[in-house]
């Protein structure tokens, strides 16, 4: 089981990195400055750069770099810890979040900010732009919340997952 898990996790990790970086490359190179509107007044692709943390909150770039490197380090620590405890689903989710965080961090290093491009608007409300990596982080966090607080879960699973849940929730707001 462990070998198969490591293969699946590694392929998924690489897939998240590659899909996110290719989607950002295509947006930068192919989308016109006016954007592309997929569903009129609801969903569009518009190139934006997020120079801050989650939801565009601005901090000095050195602070963001230190926080990001620290959080990625903690994610790797949690990943190793969860694998040792044979909590494969939690490990898988953490590996996906780590890949997404690394992809966004790559943007910061090589493009000066995170490339965001998916825009959702409902009436006069516009959600902050996001990217594929942000979707992976959000979906992984939601699944982990469900696992952690599922009433059918054993107490042992709850105790092992709570630290991962707290960290993933924090990372959701960081990347």
C-alpha cells in the first residue's frame, strides 16, 4: 500500500505543479488584455498578479518569502509525519497543497507575484481572482475538514488529523 500511495502521490504532486504552471503560462501568453468572458457577467479569465498573500493582503515581499518558505517546510514535515502514521488520505491532501504552494511560490520567485486569472462575479460582487493551485488548496482543505470533523471518524483519526487541518486552513489564507 505504501509504495502504491507514494507513486500516486508523486504523480499527483507533479500533475498539480505542471497543470498550474502551464495554465499560468497560457494565460500570460494567449489571453488578450481585455480578458476572455466565458459566462457573461459570471466567469472570466483575466490576468492579474497577486503581490500579497491570500485575498491580496499586502505585506513586504521578504515577509511573504519567509512565511511561504516556513509554511512549505511545515507542510513537508506534516507530510512525512502523516506518512509515518499511515494516514494516506491526509498525506495525499497535504502533498497536493504542498505542490500548489510550491507552484505559487515559483510565481513569486520568477514573476514577482502569483499569477491569478479566474474571476467570478455575481451581480456587483466580485470574488478575488484565483488560479488552479488555489483551487487545489481549497478543495484539499474542505476534504480535510470533512475528514477531521466527520462524526463517524474514530477519535484516533481525529487527533492525528487536527494538526493537519489547522495547518491546511492556515495555508489556505497564505497562498
